[in-house]
C-alpha cells in the first residue's frame, strides 16, 4: 500500500469531525439501563466543499482519483483546530518548541478517564491546551500490508490544562490512546490528524460547471487504526 497522503484543505465550507462509537444499551426490569461499547471508537469525518477555482477543483479531483476509492489512505484533520485554540498561528512565543513532545505516558483514572501526560520541554512552560485541541501520535506501522508506512492516531483534549515550568502537561483526552500506538510513537500538537480511508458511499464531487470547476462536493472518511 502507498503511504497515507495529505488531504487538500482549501475551499472546505463545512466539516464534521467526531468520534464514532458503536454502543448497545437495553433497559432492565429494575429501571436501570445497561450498556456496552462494541470495539474501539474511531474518528469519522465529513468535509463539505464549496465553489472553487479551476486550479483547486483540479487538485481535489486528482486527490480523490489517486486514493483509488478506499484502497489508499489519507491524513484526515479537524480543520477547525490545526493548532491549539490559543495558538492558531503556531508556537512562536515558545522559543524552539515546534509542537513535538519529547515523551508521553497515559494512565486510566478510577473514573475511567484517559489521563495523558506530555513532556513538551522547558520552552513550552505555560502553554495551555483547551477542550477540542488535538494530539496525534506518529509512528511506523508494523501490521502486515502496511508495515513501514507512516501512520497516525488522534485523541482530543476534554479539559483545559497548563504546562508546568518543565513543560509537562497532563490532560484528559478522548478517546484513550489506542493500544495499537507503540510506546515510542511521537506525540504532536501541531497539525494533528489520523489515518483515514474514504467512505465511498457518501463521497462525491459535484458536476464541473461552465467555469471548469466542480460545484462543491462531499468527502467522507473513517479512521483506519493499525498497529
């Protein structure tokens, strides 16, 4: 398989980027509601394209064609949060810090929350992560069929936290870091995303108009989680 490719970002008019869960619940005779989650939650996304210039229309059409349906993979992003909320233009106020953690660890609390600690380095002291900020984990896949390819998994921050004087920050995230992510994966808060496949049934490009540009379209993706 070809390595996952970047997705164009221009002329996206709207998006949905949320965790998709498969849950089963059933009321009990006692009045309680029992429930169970089937499988690990995956990111699902839909990007709605607006009217665009011919050049960008050509880029989108070529990108969709190059994915060969659901055969190849791409990096899907929450385009509303490509950097932490408080630093939409990057980390220029934090010295040499570029958004890459030097290390990370995760613990599950007694409440069942995923508590993620990032070691960002002293230059990131005082950096704030806000609800909705993304953190991704970049590593080389080892599973058959994708071995050696650059892969990504994504989590989202749920509560505000501030890095201490050493640049360490602990946040509650959802979903938890998947077991498929190796311990030596590199954690990033810059341009986070996850590896996705197209959902063909709900992906379509609009007709080409008299200005030789597509009249919008819809791109739908679902996370492909690999070890």
